[in-house]
């Protein structure tokens, strides 16, 4: 998989910018009874209608279009998704996200760069941050693990836009929000594009259940002592990123290694 990633080091948009009105709030529906992902209807189109137009726009001055797309997403939808998560968690997520610590990623699952015949686009993993919004170009491949049946994968429709929760949401919510494990499968010879926005807590935020939350499952002493902040956690997660990039097979026992490591770190 080829990815272009843009790390936002200055706030393109801040929570104090344009706040969505209630009529602009995204329609969010859970994908299943044990879902850790939601299907959303957002009033913004992904920056690609066809692969050639994406290529043209990125080759020329089109990066601006891509940034405009992510910026719209940020100002219009990130605050309301944070509010929704706050309601589910029972504590306000917004103050821990005051700097908008975001990454934008464009993924190109391109047959030219993939091992021929490999079905692995992006190995099974859980994102480290608070939540992720994934836009797809209509090509299926994204799959979610059934939260109640480890190792059982549920395909997501290729034209769905999904919001997935990550490890930081699990910790801040005291386990009230579960994280969505996911992977991308390839169809050999078929190209797939996705545009992904990741939002994490501010880098200096201590990762432990937010004040007032009674954890529903005991966390490790390391977490409860406040030893881990977002920056440290990102380091731990980043270590194994290369296994997810799709150029290496990640089958059998290798699947889940990254998540197992995080689980050991955060749970008692
Ligand atoms: O390409 C996708 O649909 C998902 C990519 C993904 O899970 C990631 O970049 O963390
Ligand atoms: Fe992911």
C-alpha cells in the first residue's frame, strides 16, 4: 500500500472555529449490535470520483483540494463526533482534544506495488487514537472484527464512510467505549483508494480514564498511575506500523501482535 500522510502540526481548524449546528451533525448508526464502528452520513464528498482525477489533482496543485476536504471534515464533524463519544463515555472528551492532534492519510492499495496474489492490504490492527474517519472509493476491502467473535471478520460496504474508535477512546472512557479492530483485504489486480482522518488526544494528555469515570474493567497500574501520555503511546504503537503496510504478509500468529502488546500495557 502506498500512503501519503500529512501530520497537522498547527491547527487547521480548532474546536472554537465553526461549530456544527445540530442540523449539521452527522447521522451516525452503529453497524451491528456489538459494533465498535458506525456508518455515518456526512455532507462532504471524498476528494476522488475516479482514480484519474485523483492522480491529476495530486500531481498538480490538487493537494489543496485534499487539504480542503480534510479541513471541512475537521471543522464540520470532529467536534460533534467528540460530543457523541462523550455521551457514550459519560465524560467530556473535548478538553483532551484542544489542539486537534490529527493525521490525514491517503491510501493507495495499488496492484503494481503489491505482492501478486497477496490478499493482505493492511494487517489486522486497532488504531491508537480516539477515532478515525474512513472514506472509501467504492471498492470493498475494509473488514471489521466481530467484537464478540475474535477472528471473525465482517466486510464493510465499499461506499460506506465509517467512524472507528481507537485505543485512546478505550482508555479515556474507562473501557465504556470499545475499540474497533479492522483490516483491509485485497482483491488481486484491483486498486483501492481511501482517505482517512485520525484524531488522537493532545500529545501531553495523560492516558487514563477521564475524571469522574468509574472504569468498567481494571486498568494496569501503569495507566492508573498516569505514566503514559499520548506521545509515549504513539511511540509504542508506531513500532509495529510496517507490518500493517501491506507489502508484507501478516497471517496466522502474527495477526494481533500489536494489539496484544497494547492490551498487556493497559489492562490489569
Ligand atoms: O484503507 C482503509 O480503509 C483503512 C486504513 C487503516 O485502517 C489505517 O490506515 O489505519
Ligand atoms: Fe486503521
